[in-house]
């Protein structure tokens, strides 16, 4: 029973961490989010602004779930791989958080595109590290990587149009 409780706690904490990063970024950059999207030209295929919080909520949930799968892996032979995977994941969360400021608060579109490429590289590295431990956890990160590619298209388009 203790194992089940520990596993549940890992999932709850991991999801709360991921969602918390997103919520804090949204809170601190909400003014910029509200005004910027209405003021700039966006590329074709840009979704309405209401879509972004829905997609990001799902992605943060998936990030938290997959991180919990990695955290819950107790095989001692995978301990160093697990630690490395979670460090890369934590770095991606930090870059994700700071991207919001670069884009929405500073409106530095060129830098935000470059920052997004760094984030995508970290997510791809996370996927590779997770796959060594739990392929299922790695697969749960794929929607995030795909969304980042789309976000890269949008950011690059915004950069060129504005």
C-alpha cells in the first residue's frame, strides 16, 4: 500500500510542478499575453488566443505524468540515467518559463525564436533520456515536441511579420 501511495504522490507532485510552472508564467506575463496577440500580425494557421491555454494545460499535464513515470522508476541500475533525465527535464521547464517573458514581456521575437529552439532541443534530449528508462514516458513528451515545432513556426512568422 505504501508503494501505491508513494507513486500517487509522485504523480500529483510532478503534475503540480509542471502545471505550476505554466500557471506562474501565465500569471506574470498575462498583461503581455492579452495585448500582444491583438496588436501583432500573425502568420497563417495561427489559432485563436483561447486555444493556447487549453493546449498548454494538456501539455503540462502530460509533462508531469511522464516525469512522474521517470521519478517512480526505482531500478538502481537506472539511477544515474534517471537523475540526468530529470535534470534535462527541469532545465526544459526553466527555459519554457523564461520564454514567456522573452516573448510576451520583452517582445524580443528574434530572441524568443532562438530560445524556442533551445527549448525544443532540451525537450528532444528529454525524450531521448526518458526512452532509456521508460519508452511510454518518452512518448508522452512527443505532443510537446510537436507543439513546440508549431510554436516555432508561429514565433518565426511573428518575427518576420512584425
